[in-house]
C-alpha cells in the first residue's frame, strides 16, 4: 500500500469526515435504525464512520461487514475502530475489494448501508441485485447520495473554478443528484422505495482555505483534479473559489449549504 494513499485517507478522515460526512452519516443511520443483533453490510465504507456509528447499536451479538475498494481507507477504518473502548462493539468482517466482487449468501443480511456511496459503485444495479438476494425477509437498504452539485455550494465553487481554468472537475460524487435517477437505480434492481428524503445541512469550516485545503488533501475524487494545478494556477483557483464563496463567509468562518438524498428501499415481494 502506498504511503501517499494512507496520507490521503487520513486527511479525508480528519478534514472531511468529521465536518462534512459525519452529520449526514448520523442522519442516515438514524433512519436505518440498526438493531441489536442485526447483520449489516456497509458498502463503500470509507474510513468507517458508518461502522463506528452503528457498532454500539448492533452490539456484540451483531455483525458489520465493511467493504471498500480502497485498501488505505480500510486500513484507517481498522485503526479508528480498534481505538474504540467499548465492550459491546460489533463483530466486524473487512473486505478491501469492489462491491461487485463481494460474494453474499442468501438471507444473510438485515440491513445494507451505502452512505454517500451508490455513485461510487462501478455497477450499482448489479450490487443492489446481489444485496436483494442476500437480505433476510423484512431486510432493508439505506443509501444516501449527494444532490446536484449546484446544491452543494462548496464543491460547486471548486468545480466552477476548475472549469473556468480549463480543468475537468470531479462530478462523480454528484452523479446521482437527480432524485429520479437515484430512485431508478434502486427500483430497476428489484427494490421498492419505502421512504425518500431530500434534506439540507449547513457545514461549517474556520475558513475557505481550510475547506479547500481539506478537499485538496483528502477528497477521493476532487483532490486528483486539484493536484493538476501548478502553484500559480492554484493561487488563481483559490482566489476564484474564495470569491464564489464570499456570500457564505463571515468573520466566524464559512458556512456551506449541502444537500443530499436518503433512500430506504425494501424488497418488492
């Protein structure tokens, strides 16, 4: 495993999970309502925020299967989970592979979570069809995905600045931003939509610089786009982002509107 990948995974956890992803993960887990003793599949688990939120809920009688195709993300997730001092931690199975390669048994799962993850699957419909077979009667899937990038003001500013400078922005994290598109991914995989939420949260950083630096250091997709900029171009890029986000800035920092969808899906049968 490359040291640079571990550095990026740790930066992602420190700079973005605690500020951007954790509030949304808490909301999705609240909706999912994992119960004591349940078996949970956490796909595209990243550095394990879903696992850490759900562990005490399913307890030592339950199990969480954590899957991510980035070995560095799994490595950091293991480190963070090992640091939890809790006698009632869930049992955990770890898989550093693509979700498409995971072999699941029928009637194995009570719950599958995809926290800001459906858009990162190479073949989301195949994965969801496999999950459908693996769910126990009454099992459910809870997935969350960012709404359109224009509704996520910080990333929209970054993407706009990159585009104006002639660079391709990273749009994959927002590729399921349309509610109809997200619904279709689940429904065409054999699921019925039980609940669908579109919600907004304000995410705060101490400064625009802190936000942009965090994205540049740790965001799985966007950091690669930003890394193409030479120092002079980066300075222009940052000035553009700062100007675009000026309406959200104050002496107390920057407060960025974010929007995401959360879907609860169950078997049609």
